[in-house]
C-alpha cells in the first residue's frame, strides 16, 4: 500500500522512502514513545503499535493515568522510534524515528485503531473478547493516535551505509 501522505526529500523519490517506512513499520510490533513531563523532564515508554498506512498514523493502547498519557495531555509533542532490537552491529542497519504529536484518539478513529489492533494482535482480540461486560466496562486503556510531521530513516541496504534520510511529511 502507498502512504497517503507525501514524504518530501530533496533528492530521494517519495515512493522509495515510503516503501522502506512501511516495511519497517510492518515488520516491528513495538515502538518507543518519548514525551515531556510538565516539569520539562524527558520520559520514554514502550508500546505495541499499529499503523494506519493511508494516513501514516500510529496507534497504541495505553492507560490515560500513565505518565506518558498525562504528559501528552499537557504537551502533545512526541517522538517515536521503531527498529528491530536484534540487529547485529556491522550488518546493514535499519530504523525509523518519527517526530510529531499524539493525543487520545477521537471516537471516530478509535474504531479504526481497534480494528487494526485486533488484526495485528490476535491475542488481544481473544483476550478482550473473553472479558465479561463488567470487565469490559472497567477497562481503562484507550487508543492514542500519533501523527508524525517529519521522520528520519536509516535503511543502509536501500540508501547506503550511515545514510540518514530526513524528510517532512505532507498531508492533503
């Protein structure tokens, strides 16, 4: 699938970048989400994520009382990294850094997020569907939507050794 957003780089064609980004996002299940506390201190969290390829939005499930969720409520700016943690030093490396903002997903996109999450994580679907009505009603976690504005990509096999590709993300 092609990303609905346009990835803008001065010399590298958007399609090549999109292909790499989608491969990285599709082959990894965990991301690290960096936020900032009200006191200006950094905080990082790891979460399972899904991607809505048409918008290049990432969704993750989290408790609204968690520190990163509280941070996002006060300051929506966030950074996300996605990479395979078992890469071997000296091999062709690959990873993705995304910079943008995140917030609790609006009701209109929460259904999309949940559908994507259920598809990607069948164990979540089985677990959630096994809950009784009372447990489902008291389930505190909700979906958060991260919308990147720019990214930095490392895909040495595609773009060359130690070549970091930075680009803006334009949406229609």
